[in-house]
C-alpha cells in the first residue's frame, strides 16, 4: 500500500529541524552602498570547513521528474551543509527525513518551496535529491569542496512505496 506524502508550505518554523530557509521576508536587513542597496544579512549557517573543507559555489540546472514521483533514494552530506537557492522565480519541492531511518514513511516531510525561497540543509540532514517542476530550473548551490567523501545514499526498500504528488 503506497504512502502519499502530504505537501506543506515551506516555512522557517516547519523546516528548522532540517536547516535554514533562505528568504528575505522576516530577515534581518540594513541599508548599504550609501543607501542604494539593502543587505539581507546572515540568512543561513553555511557549515563546510570541518576537516579541511572549503566553500564551493556552483550552479545546478535541474530537469523535472515524472509526477507522481515514487521516492527511491535519500541522501545526506555528513561533513557539511548544502544550500540551494533558485535563480528563477519557480516553485520547487523539498523532501527531508528525521530519525535514524530516512526511508520510513513516517520520517518524511515534503515542502513546496516558492521561487524566492532557498534551503540550507544542515550537516547530516537526510533529503531527496533536487526536485523541480519546470525544465532547466537553475540553482545557486553552496556546499563543500575537497577530496573527502561527503555523500551517503540510502535507497528505499522495494517493499516501501512513498509517492509525492502535487
């Protein structure tokens, strides 16, 4: 019997156990550049420097998956956080898990992020790989750069069917 994930809006409070929501509403801000710009300050706790890591800035271009989507894999980055911020104003999806077994349906939460919302997955947070709803959706990504292994993957058991549908 499949489990259908309930999708909730992405809010700072709901996402707090998994990391940071990166957005300007409600953020600390102040004028800079002689008043010609506004700085929205310290939006996420970027955590990439342990054990010799360094910040790595990339752009990911993602393609949509077929919906409804059967989840098959969760991943985490044990050495660092990983931040995603969309470069186009398009909604996208975030799936995260809590607890020791990220492939148990009761551990999963799904969020619909707006096109002006990013996330910073805290170090070790289980999450689904990037899920976009439109072709060629680009993201600015800040994560760890080094030679070490910073990716754990856990496939869902064949007997566990978790569906994400809009």
